[in-house]
C-alpha cells in the first residue's frame, strides 16, 4: 500500500513539471510595424517578455499563404527591459507569432502588395513593372490619370512574360498630368493584395510653330521656327508640310533644337503650303503660307510693256491685266493671255497715252490652284 502511494506521488510530480515550466516561462508580446507591405519591403516585428529581463530566448515563427504550417524563421534574445525585435521580408501574405518556451504570442497576419512601378522610357512611352514571388503574365494592370481629384483610367494593359506592359505613346497625356499604375486584388491573385505605383508627374509635351510671314512671292523663302517643351538643345523633331492640293502631310525634314530648345528652318515653298512640327508625340498648330506668282513688268522700246510671270509651271493662256491708277483706284485698261514662256507683251496702242502710273495684275482664279493673286510693283509709264 505504501509503495502504491509513493508511485502516485512521483507520477503527480512528473505530470506537474510541464505546468511548472509553463508557469515559469515568461509570456511574450508581438507587434508589427505594418499590417500591409509592398513586396520586397521589410516588416518590423517587435515585442517584450513579461519578466522584462535581457537574454531571454525568443523564437519567431511564420506561416506564408502557401505553407501548411508554421516554421521557425529566427531566434533572437531580448535586450534591455526584455525587448526584442526582428525584421522580416514576407514574399506573400504571411502570419507571424513569437514563442518563449511553451508560451506563444498573439498571431498577426501581414498582407503583401505586388511591387508595381511605372517609368517613362526615353521614347516617351510608359512602362509598368510588377514584381512579387511569382509571374503575373497575362494579368491586367491599369494606367490611371488624376483628374479633378479622382483617378480615371487611361488604358488597361496585359502583362507579358516578364510581368511588364507598355502604354502606347499615343495614350500618354500631352498636358502636365499625374499618373499611376494599379493592379486589383483579383488580378494580383491569391495571397496578394491589390497594389498601385507611386504617382508620377508627367511634364507637358508641346512644340510651338511660327512663320516669318503669311505670304511670299514665288521663289522667296519663309522661315518656320518654334520651341520644344523641354527647352533643351539636341532634341529631335520633325517638320511636316502639305502643299496645296495634297491630301496628307509629308515629312519635310528632321531638325535638332538649339539653345533653349529653339529650332528654325528656312524653306522655299513652290505653292501655298501648310506646316506642322512634331516632337515627342506632340504636334504644333498648323500654319500656312500663301504663294503669289512672281509678276514683273519690264518696259521695252516702242513704249511696250512685257509681263513676266515666274510660278514654277506653265501658265500659258492665263490672263494678265494692266491696271492704271486713276483718282486712287486701280482700273483695268488692257488684258492679254500668257504665252508658253509665261510672258505677255502689251503694245503702246493698248496702253494709256501721256504719263500714268501702271501695274500688272493677275487674279487668284487666273493664277490657278495653289497660288494667290499677284501684282507687280507700280511703275511710271509715258508715251
């Protein structure tokens, strides 16, 4: 009987050992710096033990979204006042807990957002990159623009095998804008939260265009000039031209900007022409220059006056007029068709007698497609 009593006392003592150990082990707390982090960013875990002593061992356990159970990821010891800390980098949604002996802290779940970044390439296009612990090929991202305090979607793009997507240059805003890339929680998939990139401020893109004069005579030059939005030298741009009766713009030349982003071009249009400059996806306003046929009067012997027209093409059969200045008004006194050399000779019999002020004139209808009407310089005629 006494032997049975002794065995019972020993068994009770053995069973009481874990309870005593649990009671003697300090409890441990757990806090995290953020309940949501971006992929690749650290999360700071910290806490204290209840006895506030230094040197107490603390084990950190983690269970990621893809794991079936907790595994130990770190072993630390408390410092001053029983405080401990650890920096982890969860690659996907991960639960953490701290243990001291048989005591376990509360369990905290840290959500992970894919790392979404957006950069502007040298060609002006916007590139979206998404990084996490897996590929997002085929998943969708959105590029958004901030309008009046609200984000509006410019485009939805699908990621390639490198988890990248490019926004076409035509969709990049020309005006100064704030943009970002976003990925919804559904597109991020299991184990990840939705994500967005840091907003990016895009500078306005523009190119200006001016003309030295709106009208010239055939054979004269016009200066086309302007400036680009970067105000930097060495920027490439393209000048387009569309002559009269031509349906579409065609590249005229490529230019490189000078100091301050300024550019200039001297050109000799043969007929009325409109111009436009293009730079980094931006287009200037469209301006046109009108071309007059170059009409000159030459006085010849026997009081004849010859009209000579330069227009770069034959105007044979088109009419030229002689006009006389009478009491401040120009009055037509003679008219002749041009010959194959774009010339017409007025005889003395066709011209007024005495001294008079004359000029030659050609109407816009007679000048033809692409040309404006023309006048010669006034001259004094006498016979």
